[in-house]
């Protein structure tokens, strides 16, 4: 009989920011699978568990390992940073599912449970104040899987629709100027230079910090890959050093 696979959103990684359901799934698992950095964040809590890790860009290998362990009868916790369904591994696991179902492996849709976690848009917003308190969207600046031309269209549409925006993956060693490019696109799409913005580094981890700024100031800011950026809507404000997007209540 096949084991069960829990695709676990573990939030930022700190135990205090995991849901009880997420932590329980890891406790019940025979093996915990994940990206090396994420495994390092939880390893101390589960010293008796078996672990399977792969580096970045080996995501599908991790997915297949989960299925292989389950076929052996093991219960698996497949951990993802933030939420498993927000730039996480829930989608590729379901995309691979028909292959394993058709192989008569006892694997089925009932073999998988997705457990939600606190994604960076939520945890980062809490640190900044209330930047996504009205309609908002989430856009990743990583062009590993999405062409930059598509990202550019989405940024323009978000400004034209006057959404607040949470930006994931704003920078890396190879994409050090992508946030600057994104800011230029938003400015060209009609966003004012003084639009209220902010960013949070290392959410829920050591060295965490939050800062508010204008869009022009953000354009000239260097951030790292562990940063989540927030672009306010045209109605967002910086109030007492907090980024606030009003819902529209009469105050």
C-alpha cells in the first residue's frame, strides 16, 4: 500500500510561523523532502527523521522522489517555503500524478494532501503595516520559467488596474537589475514617482528588516533574493512609517 504525500507550506521557516497542521504533517512523515535551504530550517526539530534534499533547479527530481518514497509505503512531507501553492511545488506534483496513476503504483489523487502555509505576501505585509488591504496581485520577477516579456505585460497591467503589488524574486546574482527594470516599467505605465512602497528582507528569519520608501527610492535600492517588495496602489500611504493601502472606510 502506498504511503501518503503531504505537500507542506511551512511559511518563512520558523516554527512559530508554521501552522499546527504543517508541523503535524512533518511529525507524521517517515521522510521529509525539500530544497536544501528549507530542510536546514526544520532539521533541528525532527532529528529522528530521514531527509532527502536536492539543490535549486532540481525541483522535478524532488517531486519524483516523493512519489518513489510513497510507492515504498512511506509517508512523505514535501516542504515548501511560504505556501505550497504559491510559486511552490503543489502544481508540478499534480502534473506528474497521472504518470504514477497509470503505472498501477497504488498512487492516486487521494495520496496527496496540500497543507497551506503563510506566504511572503502575507507575512511581509504584516511587517510593513497593511500594504495589501485592498485588491492586490502577486508577480514574480524570476524569468527562469516565465519570459521577461510576459512579466513586463503583467507589471503594466497591474499598474493600469491600480492594484497593490507584492513582488517575489526581485533580484539574484544574475538578475541584479531586475527590480530597477520593473520600477522603470511601472513608472512608464503611469505610476507616480512618489507612490508608497516598501520591502522586507529575511521575513521570519534572523536579520529580518522592513523599510518603506517611494517608488523612485525603490528604483535605486539594491535588494537580495530573500526580499519581498510591495508596491502600493495609487491610494496607498506611508503612515507613521508603515505602508497602508486603505480599504475605503470613512475615517
